[in-house]
C-alpha cells in the first residue's frame, strides 16, 4: 500500500517523501521512534489527492507542523506524516496578510511586526507553523491567533475546499474547532493594524530578552507542558512540590522554569512522559489541583 502511494506520488509529481524518518527530526523535543513515511505535497491539489488515497485505503495519517507541541512515543508509526512545508506562500497588502499553513509563524510575526504592523507581536517567540498555530489557537501575553485571524481556507473531511470565518472556528484558550474535526488548515488570512514601528520593535525585543532569561530555550522542549489552572501557575505548583530541576533518565523538569520539561541529555519520550505524570501526581497530591497537559501525546499505546 505504501509502495503504491510512493509510486503515485512519483508518477503524478504530487510532491516529495522520505521513508523511515525519526521523530527526533520531526519534533522540537527531539525524541521518539520512526515514521514509516513522511510526505511533502507540492500544493493543495496534490495534498487533496494524497489524502484521498490515504482515506480510500484506510491508511492512518497525521499532519505535522513544526512538531513544537507534540510528544511522539518511541514506537514506530506505520502511518503517514504529512508536512505542508511546500505550502509557504505569503502575500501582504498593508495590514492584510494571506499566508499558507506551512509558513514559519515566528518568522511571519517578526517580519510583519518589524514593518510596523501590530497584532502578531505575541507570536515572535512561538516556534510554530501557521497551520499549527491556528489549530492550537497559539497565544501569549493575553493575545492569541483568534484576535487577528479573519478567515481560513481548509480541506474538510469530505475532501472539499472551504473558507471559514473566525466565528466558525470555535476559538477559546488554546482551543479551536480543528481539535474536533479532521480538517486541514491550508491558508490563514490575518488583519493587523498600523502601529508605531519603534514601539513595536522595542516591545518584541524586551519580550525576547525576558523569554531567554526565564525559559530554558537552550534545550529541546515543547514549551509549557501544562495549562495554567484558574488563578494559579502550573510552574509555581510544580516548584512548590519540590520538583524544579528533578531529573529522570535524560529528561529534566527545568531548573529555570518548572512548567518546561527539557530533553537534557538524549532523553527518550518515555523519560519526558514520566516527568509529566510525576508532576501531575505530585501537584494533585499536594494541592488538590488537577493539571491539564497542553501538549499532544502522539502514537502512544492506548
Ligand atoms: C520554546 C517553545 C515556546 C513555546 N511558546 C508558546 C507560546 O508562547 N504560546 C503557545 O501557544 N505555544 C507555545 N509553544 C507551543 C507550540 O509552539 C504551539 O502549540 C504551536 O501552535 C504548535 O505549532 P506546530 O506548527 O509546531 O504544530 P505541531 O506541534 O506540529 O502540531 C500541533 C497540532 O496541530 C495540528 N496541525 C498542525 N498543522 C496543521 C494544519 N495545517 N492543519 C490542521 N492541523 C494541523 C497537528 O496535527 C497537531 O495536532 C512553544 C513551544 C516551544 C518549543
């Protein structure tokens, strides 16, 4: 079946592919087993054709952005990972920005903000793709994607191309409708505002410095592990449970920021998962607070 797919991709020039790719290269945790096949469609029509083949043949698949919110297990994945790296066109007319899902979200935010447009300053340190950022409603500093997104082009579960407005996307804190539907984000349309360039640049530089001093960005991670519970901070609860700096295998609950788990020394995905579970258990035992993981566990045994 996979060989057939590869033949079709070659014959019809639908894109490129790689076989047996380590999740270490597909996720920012840099851990995990191998994906049997990773496919990079050339354009949206090629994507549609590939997805049709996968659905018609009951082959499991998953779209990956930059893998900056995913912990893939050490098991090999027999399905297909779809990467939209070739969907990266960008069109800007003043405060209107049209950008495809594979575009680097932090690069977009930095470029546009430094031109004096306001609205994406929050995203300058988020190592996502545009598609992954829409899916997660990524955000920071009391802002998020939903505040600046006008509409999106998608491929739906019936292989139809559709355009949906912001109000159709059920956005809330780190949530969008994409978490419930098997839809693929193809393109995002943002509306920004003209701002004062010097002020915007000063703000993003200040935030960058603060991120570097408060987050363990020198190690692989996937950002904050847990959502902040109402009126509290996950990092503080973990720290107050005496787990800041706790090591298991090659993983560590960061000694710089307790809501980050880092791959310190060739960690396995299971080392990271152990630390997640430990933090959750200890915080519940000590404070009666149930922490919720913000990251996605992919290809773990049920
Ligand atoms: C150092 C660091 C700092 C971070 N800081 C922040 C922060 O400040 N705020 C924040 O919100 N997050 C933060 N994150 C987490 C992460 O960057 C976000 O969750 C981001 O939105 C994930 O985007 P991605 O492209 O990497 O998606 P991935 O991790 O690859 O995928 C996440 C989910 O999105 C789905 N997906 C990806 N692309 C598409 C698509 N085109 N169509 C449909 N579904 C798709 C995937 O299937 C998966 O379910 C941080 C991560 C790191 C490593």
